[in-house]
């Protein structure tokens, strides 16, 4: 564990030093990410400002879901999703062997080399949306915060599993450069209250493709809209993460050192 922390610290120092060498690029990238993450909340403000609404949800409650979603991405993207681009570039160039030769787990090295400080802009935008949403409602109880914390960790685990699926795919299909489009298309459902969808779709997005667990379920727990039964959702999350790890390692075996 100490070795992993040393590796993480070394990567953090190196990546931050790189960004400080190109400050204007770093600042511009962060600002663009923040602006992009604020588009959907801005549309939500326009919807409620026009007199429409998501049935059964106030404006601040709907924004809370989107704030949780942005916070989860703000943590997962810097640490996990960089491995998607790293895997794509290394496999295309046939240089993934460089990670295989290092005396650390390959999955860990793929994550560390893909670390991107730019994505912390998502964490900032998520914190702004989350704070604004909480300012317009009564403060949650301690029990609600504890339940939210567990479910938020589960949301991070889901995003980690998604990054494993997307990067694992690239060991065989090196032409799949639009994998982030797949991610955006699937996870966009998680930015809205699950109750606006049909019951069958709700179950699909909770237990099969646990997209709803990224933001809707944790936000519902914080609002006191769900009881302890929501913690049962940790089971499919665990299975989804284990499946992601298995899939990534299985696809790694198909790597042939020459473009996939």
C-alpha cells in the first residue's frame, strides 16, 4: 500500500509540474470543463423558470442530482478515466508493453499514467451546483449524510467500472476512439430524477446498467426520499465493479503488442 501511495504521489507531482509549465492551457481547459458541466443545470434552471418542472421534484432537488453527478465525475475522471485515452494511444502504437514491464500492477499503472489534473474542474463545478442546491432546501439529517456517503462511494465505484469496460474494449477494438460518446449517451440518464422514467427503465438503470446509482439514488438518500433499503443497491454495484475488473484483465490477455 505504501508503494502505491508513493507512485501516486510521484505521478501527482509530475502531472502538476507539467500543468504549471503551461498554465494558460491548464486554466483554459478547466474553464471549458466547468462551462460544459454547467450546461445541463442551466437548462434545468430555464425549465423551472418557464413554469415547467420534473414532476415531484423542486428545482433545487433536481439540481442536487446534477450536482452529485458532477461531483462523482470530478473524482472519477482525474483518477480513472485517463486510462481510457492512455490505453487507446499505447495499444495503437504498440507501446503498452512499457506498462507491462513495470514492477507494479498493470491496471494501476494504466490509471496512474492517465491521471489528468484538468478534470478537477468537474469537481469545482459539481461543488458549486451541489452547494447551490443545498442552499435552497432544509439541511439533511446526520443519518441521511451517512447513507449518502456510502452511496456516493458506490457511485465512484460505478464510474471506475465503466472506465475499465471502456479501456478494456480498446485492447481489441483500437478504432473505437468514440468510447466517450458511448459513456455520455448511457450515463446521461443519470442526470435526471429516475421517477420521470417508466418503472421498467428505472429498474434497468438501477440494477442492470446502474447509471441511476451515480446520482439519483445518492441524492434521494440525502433528501430522505429513500430508506435503508437503498443500501441494497450496493450489491449490484459490487458485482458491476468485479465484472469490470474481470473484463479488463480478460481483454488484457488478448493484447498482441502490435496495435491490438
